[in-house]
C-alpha cells in the first residue's frame, strides 16, 4: 500500500498517475456522501471525503479504518488531502473530521510500504524508496 498526501491542488493525483502509469479509469473517486468502503480500483482518491461521509453519518471511524485496510490490497495507492493545517473549524463535525483524517493517515502510514508528501507538485518520500 502507498499513501500519498498533501494540500489541495498540489498535484497528488497527477503524480500517482504518471509515476505508476495508471489511467483515470483505475481511480476510485471518493464522495463526501458515500459511506461504502472504497475498493476496487488501483488508486483511491480523496479518501478524506469518505471519512467526512462517515463523520456525518456518526459512524465508528476506527472500525471502518480497520475494514478499509483489510479490504484494500498491498497494491492500493491511497491519496488524501492534508487538512491538518490552517484554522481549526468552529463546527464540531468538521473538527471531528479533521481529527479523524489525521488518525486515519497515521494508521494507514503504518501499514504502507511508501508514504509520499506532495508539495507544489514535488514529491518527498517520507517512508520507503522512490
């Protein structure tokens, strides 16, 4: 499993598509209103939106994280927006979402062979090799 994260519009998906020679047809686009565990594609994009759907549905994020990790193969590339920087939201649900995305990323990073941060389109390998 590979975790790629970074700010919004920093080139995460473009990097993954190019580096791993994957087409857009093999990308699962997560939605913020779908609580189904995302699987079935090589790249799972914007996993943070799936976590927002779980928070809005008041579901147990830790249980779903375990389920997600179990259902995705070692070949999965997980792309997550880093929402940990900036102003802490006033809305309690959005604060919980921010916290849960951080926990999800920490857990996923532990199970990943590679962890890559993209900033201004430039990859920084935090774990593993390029």
